[in-house]
C-alpha cells in the first residue's frame, strides 16, 4: 500500500485524491493546503489528515508526494519532498525558469527519488493509442506531426500575468506531445503569434494565438496550433503523417447523439475542457505512477521531459520575438 | 446514508458495489452470494459483511437491497425484501412468468416499498440525451423508432436454455426502450425470426436473429433488429424519426483514433459488450435509485415497466409462432 | 451508334437525354411527348426530331426506346416498342397490375427484345459498391438487410391517388433492393403502416409511413422503413449484417463542410431528392443499358425484376390489411 | 455563343473540352497541340478543327482561349492571345518568373482582355461553400487558417526538375487558398521543409515535405502542410478558426460505404487525385469564366492572384533557405 501526502486541494488535487481512492494499492494519508477549508473537506472525504508540509514529509510511512499546489511552490516542494525521500508526482511546470528546473532535477537525482511530471495528455486513451500504433510502425516512418490545441476560453488576466506566457504555460503540453510523437528531439523551432482574442492579453505582454513549427535532425516536421479560445469547446486533436499512411485522433464528445433537421445534421461539441476531456487520462497517469513506484521502475514522463519541453517553449518565444528559426543542441 | 445489502457478487454485482462506494450518500453493508469466495472478496474490498439472506434482511439499518443474483432467485428475493421493508433495485427480469411478476408487484405494492428495475440502457448518456431531446420536442411528434441491438457473440447454450428465449431475455431491453421512446403503449406486435448464428440455438428451441415491429394506437411505428452475433462488437443504436427531423445515437468507441492507409480509413469497433458500453449507465442508474429512495420519490423504470416489457416479449414470441400480428390491450 | 427514341420529355426524360448525349456510342433521334413544347425543347437541344409514336417506332434505324412517360402509358408503349423490335428501357413501374405486367413480359419475350427496368438505385455508386462487396463475401453470409428510405416530402395528393399506393409506388424500389441484397427470394412478407404525415393521404386511401419485414426460405431477414416525409431531406441508407460483419451505405451530402460553434458541430443535410442523390446512378444505368444492347447481353435489372418487386408490394399491402404474414411461392 | 480555341489537348485540356460541350453558351472551335494525334482526337469528338496557333488566334469569331499546354508555353501564349483580343483562361502558373508574370499582366491589361487563372480549388463545392459561409460571418472574424494539402504520390523526377520546386509548383495552390480565406495579404512568411519521400527529389534540388506559416498585418495566422506523398490518397482539407467557431472541409470519398468487421470500422480512402477530387471544380471554374466573359465582368481569380501567390511561394523558398521570417510589402 503506497501512502500519499498531497499538496494542493484544488480542482486537480481533487481528481488525484479520487483516483488514489479508486486504486487498490494506494491511500491518501495527508493533505496540505493553505486553504484550510479545502484541505479539511478533502481529508474528511478520504479519511486523511490535514497537516503541515513538514509533518507530512517527516512521516516515513508516506512513500509518495503529489504536488498540485500553485506553480510558484512546485520547485520548493520538489526539493523538500526529494530530500525527504518521497517519490514525486508533480503537476506541470516544475518551474518557469530553466535553471531552477535543473536544480530540482539535480536534487531529485541526488536523493535517488523518482520524479514524474504530469503531462496528462500522454495518458489520454486516444492519444496513447495513437502513439502506441505509431511506435508499432502501423503508418511507417514519422514524417509530420500536426497538433491542434485550443482552449474553450482564456484564463483570467491575473493568471496570464504569472503564467509564463502562452508558450510556457499552454503550448508546453503540445511541445511534450511533439517530442513524444516525433521520436526525435526538435533541433529547429520557428514561431509566430498574435493577440486576437483579448487586447488585455497583449497588454499583459502575452499572445493568445500561436503557430509553431519544429524540425528534427532527420527532417521530421511538426506544426502546433494554439488558441486561447475556441467557441466550440476544448479542441484537442493530433494527426501524424507517416510514410505508409496517417493516424489521427479527433475530439471526444459527451454523447453520440446526432440530430438531422431542416437546418442540417448536428452533433455534440467536444467535451468542454481538460477536466472532462482528460478524466480518463488523470486516472491512468496516477495509476502508472503508482505502478512505477510500486515496482521501482522509472516513471515516465519524468523531470527530464519537463525540462526538455520548457527548452522548446523558451526557444519558441525567442523565435517569435526575433522572427527567425532558433536552433537547439541536445 | 443509505445502507445496502447486495444479493449476487458476480460481474454486475461488482459494478453496483463500486458505484455504491463512489456515492457519497450510500454504503454497502452486506453481501449475500452462494459463492462464498466471491461474496468474501467483495465484502472485504468495501468493508462489508458476508451474511445470509435472512440476516441481511432482518437488519433494520439496511434501507435497500440490490438483487443481482441468478434470474431464478429474483422473484423470491423481491418478495422477501419487500416484506422486510427494503427499497429494491432488481436486475432484469423480475421473472420469466408474467403471473409471477404480477405477484411480485403486488407484494411490493402491499409492502409500500419502491421497486426499481435495472433497465440500464435508459441511463446511457447517449440514449438518455436522445430521449430528453425527443421529449422536449426537438424533432416534433414521434413517428418511427428504430432500434438496432446486437450482441458480439451468443451466450453459452446452457444459458440460452434457461434464458426464456431471445424475446424475453435479449429483446426485452429493446422493448423497454421502444415503450420509453414511443411515448405510447404498442397495441400491435409482429415478429419474425431465424436461427442463423448457431444451429445449437435452434436445437435449444430458440432463435438468434429477429425483427419485431410495433404499432401504437395513434399509429406510431417501431422496428427492433436483434442478433446474437455481430462480428464487430456490441451494436447498440437508436434512431427516432419525428415530424420535424430525426435523432439518432450511434455506437460508442474506445478511442477516436482513425488510421488512413492505402487500404482505406478505419476507426475502432464499438465498445465490446455491455460492461464497457454501459459503464456510465450502471453508475447513473444506481445514483438515480439512491436519489429516489433518499428523496422518497418513485424510482423509474419500475416493476411495472418490467411487466409491460415482458408482455410485449410474450406477444412477439406468439406473433412469431402464429405468423400473425398480435394485439394488446393496456 | 445506338439510336434512341424517347417517350416522355419531363424531368427524368431530360436526364436520360443528357446521358445519351454524353455517351459516345448513342444518340437521340426522336422525342415523343403529348406536351409538344417540352418535346420540342428537348429535340432542339440534342438535334433530335419531334414525331409521333408510330413514326418513331417505324424507323428501323432506331434501336432502342426509352419509356419515361406517365405510368399509365408504360404497358402500351412496351408492347408497341417490343413489336417494333426495339430494345426497351422503361421507368418503373411497368404497370400497377400484375397480370398486365405479365402480358408485357410475354410480348417482349415473343418479340425477342431486351426489356430493362429502371431500378436506378442499383446503380448508385454507394449501393452498387456495397452489393459488390457483399457478393464478394466481405462480411460472410447475409443475415439481415435493413433499408431506410424516406422522401423529403409527400407528392401531391393527385399523384398519390393514381400512384397505386405507397407499397407499389414508393416501397417497390426498396423491395427491389431487398431482393438484390438478400440473394434469395422473400417467402414471407409482413407489413404495418400508418398515416402520420398528412390526413389527406389517408382520405385518398393510402398510408405515408410503413414498415415491412421479409424472410427468405433460408431464414435471411429484411426490414424496410418508409416515410413520405423526412424534414432533413432524402434519406436513403442501407445496411447489411453478415456472419462476419456489417456493410452500410450512408446518405450523400452536397459538401463536406462542418461548422463547429457554441451550438454544436453541424454538417450538411443529405442531398435533397432523387434527382440530386441518384444523378450518378441515372448515368450508370443508361450506360449499362447501352452497353448491354450494344453487346447483345441481357440488361439487368429487367422486366422480371419489376414483376417480382410488384408481387412483394402486393403481398405487403395484403399483409397490412389482413394483419398477418403473407406467404409467397416463387 | 462563346467560341473557344484551346491550347493543349492533354488530361486537363480534355476536361475543359468536355465542360465547354456541356455548357449551352459555349463551343469549341479550334484545338492546338504539338501532339497532333491528341489534337485530332479532341477536335473530332467535339466537331472542332486542328489548326496552328496563328490561325486560331487570327479568327475573329473566336472569343476566348484556354491555355492548358505545357508550363513553359503559357507566357508566350498569354501575350499572343491578349494581343489577338481573346479572353484568356490559363492553367497555373502563368510563369515561374515573377518578372515574366508581370509582363504578361501588363500585356493583358494593355490589350484590355480578361485573364483568368485556373486556381480550380476555389470552385470545389466544399471549399467554395466554406469560403462563402466564412465571408458571411458564420464563425466571426478569421483568426487562423489551416490548410492540409498532400499528393498521393510524387510526380516523375523529370517533372520535378522543371516544376520550379514544391513551393512554386505545389504549394502555390495552397498559398492562393490562404490569401482567399485570410481576407488579407500575408506580410510575414516562414517556411521549413525536408526531403523525406524520395532522395532523388533532394538530388534534384527540391523538397517533398513542407510547412509554411503566414501572418497578416492584423495578426491573422495561417499554416500550410504539404507532402508529395500520402499513402491514403489525395489529402485536401481546410479548416478556419474564427472568433465564433470553426469551419472545416474534409476530404471527398468515392462512396459512403462503411464496413464493420472484427478488425474495425473502415471507409473509403479520399478520391485518388485532382482529376477525381476537383471534377466538379473544373466544371464550375469554366462555367464562371464563360459567365464572366459573356457578361463582360472581370473573371476571378485572375492574373493578379497568380502573381500574388507566386510572390508568396518565392518568399517561402527564401525563408526556408535563410531560416528566417521573410517580410512582404503589398
């Protein structure tokens, strides 16, 4: 039985707590959150205790820590949990600074603890199946990866301001998908972007609409399309062109109901946002982490993947600003 | 907190036990099964106890009984649970004999206990949405209901022999859907059927492929298509033609992955069978039952719906045998 | 070069005239129509002449006759054309009376002329492909054929009155498809029907909504669903369940445009009616006729198929009226 | 009646000749081709004459010229036809050199003749409908245009060598679509590309896989994905994200047949290549040209559009070579 302490009792934290409860080999022991009421509610639901960070990490019965608190606390918590010898499951990002991420990876490595990064989309049933079939060679060699990723609506401006910007906050998920599907590291990054959704985003120094292209050393190409707004809901699609065909994964819909009337034939919009679309992914990623820790294997994706995706995001931002292709060496 | 005793610790029983655990207002207290090992495993998982039927029903703390044991035990358990004052959630069928069903309904009525019948498909997100939108008048008046219902593979012959036959065992779900969607009772039933899948089914006195048409008093029509075998998996589709358009619900698939190759463009088969397809429906139907009992409202569908569907199944069998339209008075 | 005389310069006639013009091995020589203006317009467009029936049939240079005039003239024209030694391409039906149809077939047989019946749907690219793949065994043995056939709107009441009724006028196309796809003659016919679309249709002694089930000697089943009204356009779909899978053909749409908005995801309605949906079929059926005549092979479908479909339509009507399954011997 | 002389009796020429024949207001008078047999066959089919360029252009009865000969003859023929006062319908490209294109436009302008450029995709029913609905504001302001354009297989290396390269030969169609759909001229162009399909293409100095991004002055973005090979056929898709939703047009398929078996659910591949996919577009573009000439309105797209698309193609090539964003002033 793997015992967890969880940092953060918000929306994502609640999902992880549910999934711990559904797993026969895991249990939630501690909840830590600055919002005491939220921490209390979560602890009560699962028979856990509300404690301080120190208490949670000091308990040797606790084998793993989930870090689902606000982004600015991730790096400190990773280092503290690593030094306390806990296996770590951290929401992205580790940090918005590459050097800070590197120090976290170093601390975890020295402590010898596994560090999983919650790139949840890798566990989406459709994307995971696409990646597996791609890896099995069903469509031959990868030639082009096309990722469409659009949010239903932009986050609050206050969030935008501390988010690190679209490339580091939003596109980082897609950059991770790109690395995973390309099967090679991108060595060239080119970006273009605009602020079309809300002028306040531009005032905050950010963009809301962006296109990035990647190229690997062997010439594989990738294009990523991001928008902070899609009137029809969360648009999460992937297609991969290979030498023998194409694999693609379309959006998920709440029902299969179709209405045919004098106005046309209509179906449901995609599931609204990440909580709905990636419900199965959240469960699968935590199950995979528990399995990895329980079997002493390395969880994947890990801290390195977070670091690599952040490098790509930084390169995209630089490319956008300098209007030129940025080259990366791995 | 509604406390349950559950009869039957098999596949369906396990699903109900999970869903009780996920519900914040319900708990599983007792498990009863002739298979002691199965009962023990379920009870251990949820902190319940393995007891006899008598003990379970005698405990006044128990508010509700789930009957998910073998079909031939349903009627006795309904009567016993009703006399013990428990709210009842029973897997279909109540019984294969209409008169026995009637006596069960009578006992439940006298005892004043709610009796819910587990026509799970009414709770499938796609079918439930279709029915709601139909009821809201989105496509006008109902004119024709078309139900396609095919199993991936026939059950064992031993099951076929005690099943009551295709009309009572398999099509009864579709006959319930027909009643629900037509919004009127069918007054004419015509059936045709064949044994095309496995000659052993004919030897057991049953059919494996069947078509039934229904007609209501106002002239609404319905066609039901059943087969015990669909090589591509569980085929569960509904379409309803109305005066202003059509609503239809297609099959559910495991992923949205599509492969385009030199051979064509292919997608996943439908989800394999009822456990996969109706996972969400099983949760929703139990939630609805718990809500109904907790709020002292009548659960739906109830015992009457089981009786009505069985009448239609018997009429279909008669029509098939006598090669004529059978008329029903309600 | 096969020279044609054409009887009937209406909508369908115009399509046939176009398709003769597009064929490198055929030419239109004569047009016959009681509506002289229509005949004149068609003749002028293609360099043909307007003549009387007698003149057209007397010309030995004319090898083939297209009969696309009003239904009540078909039988007489078939007999006249057959006696004049012309190959005959006749719009359905030959006649509404089985005995009259039989006499036409007899005359054509005695004259030794080919008689093709324009069951255009057999030449629809989707349906023809489905039938070919079915015949090639792609989904194993045929077990169940499901035909959905709904018109966008009912014809004028004056047409209804002389049409022979829904079974003989509209469903006859579907009964032909059923025979073609089942690969065996239906020996049992059961029908139910209603008047739901327009009370004037009931007053005219007809129905507008109907379901028919067929059963062949080996037990293959078929269901046909007809309505005189589908608010979303011409609904023409077929699915065939076989022992190894299912083939289905969906509706055709004008474009592939899809709109995703806050209201849902919508696509085009099906093509409006037979002129749009079966444009390719009309060309293919005439090409096939010209090829058959040019190569002295028997055109298919032929007069026999028209006779067989009418027998099924008559049986369906009888079944509906007598509320019993009607048996046919072939 | 508009009389045509046509230069080029190859595949595309044959399509135009058919479409002239189908148009009630046009006729084909002369065919000019260095391949005399091809010219003769086409002329015979439509009652036209085989003549020299000089003879064809000298006939004052001829109102319009179709230029469907080899690319290197286009500019000379445009100038000759313009000076002879003929309305001109020219296959793309006008020329591979921007300055030569400019001189052609100048000559046509001086001669006062309309010059239509055959960007056939603008007339595809799906793309034309998408553009119309976009222009009507159905999804609000345009934010992002995504164009997928992949050929089933690369052309012969000999063609590649004289083609002007992927950007000028293949992507030019997509650059025209981009301009048409963006509603603004792109002012920034960034490209990346690889040779992944056939090393011989790299040896010929070209690429076979490319991604281009465009940005307009107001910040609208566009991405274009090209490959010379798609194992599943001609992949021609467009999607446009707007402030109120998304419009997309998917591939066209030969039939709607779907097969469900134990292996999955499969549909047809897209139509094989441009002759199949754009058959309706070829007819519509010529009809539009005939209508424009007949009504003395300016045909669209015209020579200017060819010039603009070539500028974008040149900029893309430059961007690819210099690994930087290229800026354009209009």
